[in-house]
C-alpha cells in the first residue's frame, strides 16, 4: 500500500450510503484517459457501477480531456470497463439484485503505475440515518476537544 497515490475520492459515499463490502478493480482505459488520471483530472461525484451480463462498467466517471492529445482525445463520460474476475462479477450481480443496494466507486488510485478503483456494495441511507451519523460525529468531536484541553 506504500506504492499507492490516491487520485480521486468519492467524499459523499460514506455520508449517503452504508458500505457493506469493498472490492478492488482495475480499469480498462485509453491512452489519453490514463494521462488525465495521472494528472488528477477525474471526478467520481455522479459515478456508479453497472453490471450487464458478464461485465462490470464504471458509469458517469468524468475524466477530463487531456490537452496535449487534442484531436486524439477521449469522450469524458465514456463508460469504462472494470477488470474483475467472473466470480467477483457474479457475486456483485447477486448482491445488487437485492432491493436498495447499489455499487459505487469510493476512490481511484494508482498502484504501481496502474489505475485501480475501490468499489463498494452499498445501501442508501435515509435522512434520519444521516442526521444520526452527524450527531455521533459532533459528539465525538466534543469528546476529543475536552480531552485535548487537559
């Protein structure tokens, strides 16, 4: 894990979802896409993972066009194929068929020069769950402040 460089994180994921299970997947990219990702030009804000048949796809992940590539550039919102074993895809497919669960990307990072994405099977939080989490966070912050004052 010391060879990892985090390029993008989905900061709202832990706020909006209960994370049930995480998994690492490779991403099949075009040449100009990997250059943009290495430059940190990727956004996971609206991204999710779709499974159709035997393949998994990263959908709505915005990879900004790479300026030096000019006319050989990629489509910024192109669906990117995720590199997973068939067993893993089948398990994810079984998990998603349950009501209320989805697969979301948590972060994109570079590991030994290769782009990887950490994905999670997640269940959506309701408003009261989010408020409860914020209350816990505030209480923990108050406790930490009280301990640091001593």
